[in-house]
C-alpha cells in the first residue's frame, strides 16, 4: 500500500512536469523559430519484480524544420536547413544562437534581434574607389546620373560594383574652336559618346559576371589612318570634296576656304559621330580615326578626294580582352568621356570574401549608408538574399553591406535554452562551426514553431488522464491504509 502510494506520487510529479512541457509547446505555437520540447519517461528501480514508479528520462529540443511563412517584411529572414543565426550581447559580449530571424534596425543602424542583440556576420573587407576627383569617396547628391549597380561573384568572393556620374547633360559644352581638327566635339556628341560607353561598360561587366575567373586581358580600340597627301591638290573650289565611308555611312565634306579648313571639317564631322574621335595632320594630310569602344571593329573604306581613292591602313586592330582588365578598359573609356563632358565619374567597389568555411563571421552589420561612407545623409531600403547577403538600396544602387553568418553544433541537444528564443553553447554541445553551406536563407519570411497542434492537444489529454490515474492510485492507497488501520483497531 505504501509502495502504491509512492508510485502514484512519482506519477503525479512526473506527469505534472509532462503537462508543463506540453503546455509550454502549446503556448509557444506562434513563437518565431521555437523548437518543440519532447519529454520521455523511464521506470524507476525494481524490487520484488515490480517497479517503484515513473521518472523523467529526458527533456529534449526537437530541431526539425518549422514551416516557413512569408511576411513581406524586409528584415525578416528564415533558415531553411540546419544552423542558427549568431548573436552578440551588446552589454556582456556573450554569444548566443537563434532560429528566430525577425530582425530589426537599431537606432545606431546595426542589424539586431528583437531583444537588441547584434546579428553577426561578415562585412566587406576591401573597398576600391575610382573617381575623377580624389576628394570624392561617396555618392553625394552631386552624382545624380546612374551608371551601374552589379555584383560579380564566384564561390568565394563578391565584388559589388556601383558607379554614378554628375549631370554630364548639363555640364557638356562645345570644344573651343582652337581644337578643331583635333578630336573636336560638340556638347551633344559628348553626351552621345557617354551614353554609348555606358552601355559598353554595363555589357563588359555582365560579360565578366558570366565568367569571373577569366584571365585579365585589356581590350584594345581600333585605330586606322587615311593618307590624303597625294590627292590634296585636287581640292580647289566648292565643287571638290573629300569623304570616307565608315560602317556604311558616308561622311563627306565639300571644299571650304582652303585645304586645311576642309581637312579639319572632315575630322570634326567624324569626331562628332557617336563612338569615334578623329584628328588630322594638315601638313601631311594624314587622317587618324579611333573607335571609342574598345574591342569593337569598324570598317573604313572608300576614302576619296573627288573620284580618286586614298590609301587606308589599320594601325591597331580592335581586340576584346577578358576578365577584370577588359572591364577596366571600358570603365576608363567611360570615365574619360564623362570628364570630356565636364562631368565627374565615381565607382565604388565593395569586396566581400566569404570562402573560408572554417570561419564564422564576428562583425556587426551596419545598415546606414552614411555610417559606411557610401551615401551621406541617406536612408536605404534593406534586403536579404537567399545566400544571406545584406543589401541597402539607394535609388538604383544596391550596396552590399554584409553577409549574415550561420553556425551549427555537433550535438545540438547539448545547447542550453536561455529563453527569448536564444541558445547558449555548452561543453556538451561542442564548439560552433560554420553552417553556411548547410542551409539557405529565405528572405521576407519567418520560420514558425515546429509544433503540431493536433499532436500537442492529444498529448496533453493523455498526460491529463495519466495524472488523474496516478491521483486515483494515491486515493485508493489512502483508503487501503485507512481500512488497515480500522481493522487493527
């Protein structure tokens, strides 16, 4: 009878704990990233071939994947797969881990959890700046013309390229008359050249993007010459002319004033054709034509003075390079064209290397573009990619500001649950290791608790009945004891 009483007491104690565990699951069914607690039982010491009640064997977390629910919130991100976000306590410096990705931007711009713990990861390790003015290192309001915003990446490194220019449409002016015959350009032709070279720069970036490991070989522009020297004596009056045919377009100039003026006028008309510059040596009668787009061939035929042909020669073939040098050649041509239009060019490239899988990022991720020296006094819209890369957009530019890290453990059951959706590493869990290759991140989404309401409610009913049964065994034992005492009296 005393044994039955004791067995009932162990049942009461154990199933009270079981009900608490299961009710905790039910109460956290809507908690972001919550992981189910699972209680198991064991029978207690046996004596005389019957047991001495029930005890709690273990209470473990079940780290199965929870349902990922879209939220359309930019700072929400869910882990699909194994691993945890890495957090750092601002006050104590302690490191914690969580599956809850409902992040927010702190007052100081740092990406943090709902309980103000900093989200850790990698940030760009290098930054390269190419500018028309050494004092320009960020995209101030002066740089109002968008050029490009593009990522070039391989399996280990991301090159986040952003480029803008000042308003070359309003700054471009005609060259001085003293420059006639020597790459002379009007304001409109300068603008046309910039637009052409912008397109070429974007195309070369995309070509490099498709093969980032290509050898670095610079591109070359075609340079051709026409020697009019033996025919210039035919230029005497307005009935005479000089012409060339470039890419099926005939550029013709009638005699004007004198031979020198006529040669200069022809060179200027070629220079003001989009994508070309031209100069002429009036002493020798040699006209030089160069394509502005490196790697792009042009045809030059039918160089005439009246009906007689002048010899044409090619000094340099157009060669399309490859890799980074190809891009740099195109960028420098664009930069020169913008500067020729009295504008300024600025390219900022953030370089983030992430290929070392032995490393877990330990840097805070700042979302303020002004604090990062990218855009002064400007706020941006944050987005997170499925690779965990964090971007802040300003206008048409997407700036890479960091990469969220994930970590995992050899024994996740050894993690110590701290509350607040956080876990702490312990000796039993082992040290954290990089889990970036073990998962993907789903942006604008959150992971729900991995709790099945039906299972939880049915389990609660089972535990309730077990609790009641053990209560009954205690009252039954008590009645037996009372009866025994009465019999003794």
